[in-house]
């Protein structure tokens, strides 16, 4: 009995030493992780899960402090802060990076993905890997792609049933060339604004409407300042988790692997949370009193037709090789 107890004690001690050893090379650090959406949004839920995993895997040595709600500035400002090492991490629309790396504009192309699963396959595959490989030259490191969902159109002027109904509307878009061109092609007056300024712009009538996924419409309380929602699904938003290369290069390989693993685990959690919540967001919007328009197949086909020139216009600007690679993979996925 005593021998058995001694062996058990030795094994327990070895286990404790192993656990301590696993954290031995990890330094105490604080990571600032910034985003535009507020607490309760699936994007922030992913950030919270990431912070939990990092804390657990680092034995509490690495603390991830979250800064949601655009508290550290809009996307463009936050991106510059990450590049400069002022902010260690952020998660944002991958298309925002097109201003720095033109190939990222491919994810902004209208009506590119038909389902979230198609987006997963492309962004987790060779195309996403190739895009991420371009980041270090711009003082960034990519840890993977989360999701924001399909974007839809809201406005305060009138119900949008057809392309003709979009004409003349002042629509806020993200600060990226392809979304601007997309809504101009639909006949709108597209206006780029930082996300933290959008609610006020809608409230004051600076813009008539905006386009965002359902989660954002609910989370940012756009239901309070918009009357009409049209389920256009005109764009799908992969979100990219980025780290400052200035910060990344200070980490040892064990710490880098820990953050990468945490981001991948949080990605799977975040995607599921986002997709599970989508139907509930639509119900919440309907209960708010907003009028919801669901275009039929013919009407959506007209939207697609109107923005076809945008793909042609940006093919060479984005990079023909990148655009063709995405469409080629999508054809394979769809069995075409």
C-alpha cells in the first residue's frame, strides 16, 4: 500500500512539474484586443472565448484585455495602431485590409459566396493562406478568419424591393473601394464612414441607410434609427484576426503557437455562435417594428446583374490571379 501511495505521489509531482514546465517559457504579458462591435455581439463572444483559452493555456501569465465597441478608434485607425504595435490585436472585416494589401479586396466582391460554408472552405484553404502570407510585409500577422455574416441593406426613406428603389439613397459603406463601387453601381450615393460614427449619422440623417449583417443591426441598435430592412445578402464578411508583427516578433515559438491555437479554437466557437444567433436577430428586428423585405429570386437576380460590372472593374485592381483562384475554388465546391 505504501509503495502504491509513493508511486502515486511521484506521478502527481511529475504531473505538476510537467504543467509548470509547459508554462515555463511563457512570459507575463498583456494583450490589447480591439474591435468595432459591442459586448453581446458574436464577434465579441469570439474575443471573450479567445481570452479564456489564452488565460488557461498560459497558466494565467498572458492576459487579453478586450476593447470592443470601437473604443480604440474605427477600423482604419485601429489597423494603423496594430501595425505600429500600439495595439497588439484586432478582428475586423478582411476587406478593410484591401487599402493596404490589394488582394484582400477579393472578399468584398458582391454576391461572391452563396453560403457560410463556401466562405469557410475558401478562407481556410489555399486562398486564405495566400492572403495571410502577404501580411508580414505590412507589419501584420494573421491568425485566421472568423465570420460576421451576410450583409443586408437598411434605410429610413422607403422600402427597397427592387434595384430602382436604391437609386438616390445615401448609403454608408465600410471604408473600402469595392463596397463603395457596389452601391454606386446600384444607383446609391455611397458614403464611407467609420463604424463608430454610423449610429449618429443615421440618427441625424447624414446618411439615409447602411448595410450590415443582422448581428450588427441589432447590436448597434440601428433598429432605433432605421425603418426598412431588405434581405439582400449582397456580401459575406469574413473577419480576420490580426496581430501586430512588432508584438509577434517579441514572442517565443511556444507563445506564438499558443496564440495561434487559441485563435483557431475561438474561430470554431465564434462561427457557430454567429450562425446560431442569426435567426434570432431577424426575429428581434421584426419585433422592433422595422419593415422587412425579402426579395424574391427574380429581384435578387436583378441586384446581381446590376453589380456584375464591379467584378470586372476590380479584377485587375485586386489581382486577376487571386480573383480567378477564388472563382475556380467556388466552382469546384459547387460541382460546376
